[in-house]
């Protein structure tokens, strides 16, 4: 174990951070059309039944189903067309359009194509037997009065928007965008074209991966603060600004064993001006061990590895689950599916291991092939992967042929 | 079978429409940061190896691994610190930072914590045996020259953005937004609060469901044209405008058996001014049978049911797959997973049936519970569902306990 590091379990980190942070995200009222993929701030229940009464689902004639029991093309049943009123008896039929309220006395609707009319005599002939409630949208069949339409914390999907519209709301309260500042640390890093390499530099890709991964969540507003060299003063300055401007701050790079650990040292630098709390120096996960979790003035700070995959995994398993835990978000959990391992996947006792997986359909199962890892950055493994296998800290791994649960990327 | 309808298979509709339409979507160049969830217009291959040379993955000393074979804390191996140059021999070590190119003669890097120095004598002691290539990011290990970074038609995810950045590009060509106009038909439909119901109207929810479902795709630019009553003239006017302004037009409502079928009749209305092609009047699917597919001036027109679920399913299985087929899009296919049916799910020979499913984890499988359907609109079934079961046209259905593939919503 490297000096100064103690590897805390992921779930413990999240719990401890949630307990200590004073982060609070307020509500904002938005037009319903803008609520998609935001997080509901309120639990909304229906004040009414929908439909609010039995109504016709087609254009046709409302009638008593009883009257048509023996109807057929060879035995058409004549009914008197009633053109007005909201009541019929079983010798009558009332023309209705889609959405019309059923008149009293009617319990079904026959479609136009199952009728013909004798207009001179004001008679409609019914050529089929119509069961009770045929072509009727029944009161409350869609949404019942008191039904929950959307719960507080729910990721708002298209059907929630439709249901909220159905109860007559055109605006909805959601959590405002969660502001996340991202700082990229590394003297070797440059933005630019491939000439960066010939000049001995390294093109920064970790910020691209982090920023675009954050942009996948429409309730997050990420802001990039650029690349800063391995200078404690310069990092401190940027961190100070990012903490003030955001709800959560993420750094990547300049951390962990084998580096000068500048990013962590910056916390000492800031102690005079800001309140620093260390949640965990090191997290019991692979990749991502050198991750540090802290609070600055009560705001969460995640200091991630500079390696793209390690930073990406930490975002998925630490940062996003922390936000989900804080706001009790439902609907952003990774999709977990059962699969058959095609090769052994090695874990690491004491660490939660996240293996990249190439999943594919094989006969009547999903096969999960662990991707061989040749290096620590290795974006390629993420490009080839479409799933992640979480090997829990108390497991040595899984054997070929084992049934495992994988998370779809 | 209703008069005038002939139910064509879904895949046949898509093929026929793709063959007949003259729809073409051009490229647009965007900043890499704006390319997320757009569709790549070009196949991009790497012009270089990444890393472009063997480089250090940590801060430490570059050395010959051979020289450290017997090193341990009790047997530290002394090496001469070489502070300059790009070449060492096996008695030397060169200080390196993360990202630095390995000097000639070096094949590994030892981390600072596995060393101590005697600065007066310019000697570093190595306290562990260092295997070849330890802490080295090898040339081409991430991306090899000629490797495909992203293929034409690929939905661009965060790792593609990172990889494109790694090869020095800051802009990328993507398909421009696909413009889809949505027209909502129905004299009974209103926008507004719950007083709509007491006034005998029906609140329009289908447009909310369609528009927000389309907004889920960041390469689609949907525009809503509002609600129009069942008037052929008024629908024709709006359709005319929507066809001019969009790549694809969707109508919902006013179609199918049991209605006055106004939306379809509008096509006759427009024949004088615009070139109309009928691909299919009716589609062999449930829900969604009354769907009509046509072209207007070569542009695709989907005339969907006014019922929210039917319209939503048609969007998922007809409209989006048509776009995917046209641009050869990879990466937006629904995620299909194996599951065990908890109840019988009834199909309909000749029709592709899409049953809403409540999927949940049960022991080491996923259980799939078909949701009972009480009505034809019934938004509730979509709110309760998290998956869809496609029962193909040649199947009578599945029994309780059958292993099926469900699509995650």
C-alpha cells in the first residue's frame, strides 16, 4: 500500500460524502416540454380520473350492447337514430365521434363500418353483435384519481410528460441543473493537433471523456476549466474559482502513487481560506485506486486519476451514484443483464473491480467477453466495450462459463 | 379486414419506403464537443500510433529492467542519475514525468516510492525488481495507425469523442439534424388544463409523447405544428407546409377504421399539387394497424394512430428504424435481453405484436411480466412498463416460463 493512501470502499465513500456535504439543489419551474430527462422535484398525483367519464374510442353509434346480441350481417338490428340529448334507451343509437362522452343508457359503441343507415326513416342497422364496453374508453382506465404520475426524484421520460399533460399541467418543477466544474491537471497535457505528440506532449483526452460523459445527463451542467500544469498555486487558484461557481468539482490527473500528487497537496494549500474535509484518500476500486474524495466548503470534490478509463469508471461508479443518492434519483441506474462469461475475469480481494466487456448475443443468451487490458490508459478498451462487469471486493473473480450480471454501457 | 386496408409487414414497409424516398441528409461540420449523440458522417481512421512512442505512465526513473532483477528493499540497486539526453545504459536511470518519452536503452519505469536517492553522489537506489514495460505506455497500445476510430453512421459516444481528440481533430462531420414535422389531428383534442375535460374535450397527450420521444434522439430536430381539427382542407394546408419545411412528416390521429379517415383522404386532396406515393395503407402490427406510410414529393410521411401507445410503438418500430436504415446508423438499436415470461403473452398470426412488459430481476434471471391491457390508449401501461416484447407475425405467442428476448425501454 502506498504511503498516505487508505482504500475506502465505494459505497462507504458515497455514504460518508452524502452525510458530510451541505450540497442542496433547488427547484426550478420549467415548461413541460423542457422537462425531458430532468429530475422531478415533486411527486405529482392525478386530481381526476382519465378518461373523466366513459367515452367513445371511435366514430360510430353509442348503443345498448344488449340490443345487439343477435345482430349479424344477415340479421341486422334496426335502431332509431337519436340525434340529440345525453340519454338513450335500448331501441335507440346516438351518433358519436372519437372522444365523445357516452350518453346515459349506452354501454358500447359500434363502428360505422358495422352499420348502414336508412336515412329516410332515420334508422341505423347494426350488423354485428357488440359486446359491453366495446370501443369505449372507460372512466379512469388510463389514470385513476390519486394515481402517482411521477415521483420526486424520477428521471422524466416521454410517458411522464404525456401523463402530466393529461392531468392538465403545462409546467412542472424539476431540480435545477447540477453544476459540475472539471479541472484537468498535467504539465504534459495539451489541446491541439497531432503535432502535440512530435513536440513531446500528450493530447488531453480525459477531459473530453469526462465532459461528454457528464453531458449525457441532461440534469447536469458541466463546465470545463481547462488544463492546468502541475503547480500547486495554479491548481489552487482554479479550484478556488471552480468551487465557488459549481455544486461539485472534479479534477483529473496529478494524483495518486507515482506522481508528485500535486492535486492532493493543493488541499493543504487551501486550508487557510476554505474548509477542507477528507472523505477518502484512495478508493478501493480498480481502475481508479488513487481517487481522492473531499469536501471544500461543504461541496463535494472528486480528485480522479488522469487516465481516461480510470476517470470514466470513477465518474460512473462514484460521482453519478453520489448524485443519485443525494437527490434519490430513480431511473438512471445502469441496466444490468445476465450473461455468460467467455473467459475468466480476475477480481482483486479488497477492491471493487470494473472489467470492460464485449457483450454479444450467442444462441439464447448474452455472452460476455472480458477485454484484455494492455495498458492503463487504453481508450481502445472502452471503444471495444459495450458493457462493464463489476467484480465485487469479496470475490476473486469469475470463471469461464459463469453466469454474471453485466452493466450495459 | 377493413375496407381499403391491407396490412403490410413492418420490415417490408421500411424497405419499400427507403427504396422510394429521395430523402438525403447532408453533412455539417461541428466542434467535437457538440458531436455527442450525433451520427458520424465519415469513417475516421488514425493517422498515427497512440502513444506515438513508448512513454512513461508515472513519475519516476526510466531504466533497464534487467538491471533491477535482484533489487529489493534489503538489496537496493544503485544507478547513476542521468539528468540529460535521450539515451541511457544499464548502469543509469533518467528521471521522467508522466507522459515523457522513454530514453533509448530504457524499457521500464520505476515509481518514485520504490526508490531513494543519494543526491551528494547523484545515485538513485532501486528497491524493487522492475519487470519489462512496467509503468510504460507502449507505442500504439491505445490506438494503432490505421485503426478505425469511428465509422460512418455510428452514434457518437463519449469514448469516440475522446479518441477523435486523441488523433488531434477538434472538428468532425456529422449528419445535420433530421427535421421531423409532427401534426396532431382530432377535433376532440385540446391543449390546456383539466377544464378541457369538463367542457367535453380530450387533452392531447399523443403529441407530447411523440415530440419528447423524438427529442430523445439528438440527431433529430422535431417541430410540432399543433392540433388541427378533422377538416381535410385544414390538414392539407398544414401538411403542405410541414412537407416543405421538414425531411419527414408524422401525423397522428384522424386515421384508420372507425374514424372518418380524414388524414388519409387529405392525400387525394394534395394529389394535384404534390407527388403522392402510397407505401402501405395499414401496417401488420398491433398496436398501430391503421398506420399509413406514404411519400409526398419523395419525402416520407407516417400517418400514425391518434392513440398514444399505438403512435409511440409505431415511432419506435417504424419511424426510427427507417431513419436508421436510411443512414445506416449503428448504436441506436434497442437493447435486447433474455428474460423469463411470468404469464402467457398472446400474439396474432400475421401481425407483429408489441406487448408492454414490466421487467425485474428475479434470482439469477430477468422476469418479464406482460402488462394487462384494459384499453386502447392507456398511457398507464407505458408508465408501468420498462420493456417491450416483440411477438413476431408468425408466432401465436409465448407461454408462461418461456425464455424471450425483450427490448429495454
